[in-house]
C-alpha cells in the first residue's frame, strides 16, 4: 500500500468500486470497527457512485458477526481483489 493520504476523483472512485464487483441492486450496508470508514464508504457508494439501496451500520463488524444468521456480501473474489485495486 502507498504511504500517506491521497484523494481520488469520481472516475478513480468508480473504477475501484467496479473492481470490487458489488451488486448495485443488492441491499448494501457499510461498516467498520469504529464508524468513520463506514460513513466514508456510505457517502462514496450512495452519493458518488449512485447506489440506491445503501445504509450504514453504526455498530462494529465484531458485533454484527456474533450471529451466523446475519448476511455479509464481499467482492466476488473477496478482499484480495479490493486490495489489488488499492495497491
């Protein structure tokens, strides 16, 4: 990964979202361990990428996955593909 902070334009964000192969028609819920990245992800998916069915879970991933009955959607190739896009 790159050191330091950088910003992506709308085209760069869209490219990375497309690489993750998320289903635009599925209910998408952003999350993280503390809430700040979940809020950023919600904003990018909802307001920049135009996903219509996005919500933010204000709890943590650890709290969500306590129950095996709660769904989790990952990129089709999993997190490795998203990591490749960020590198």
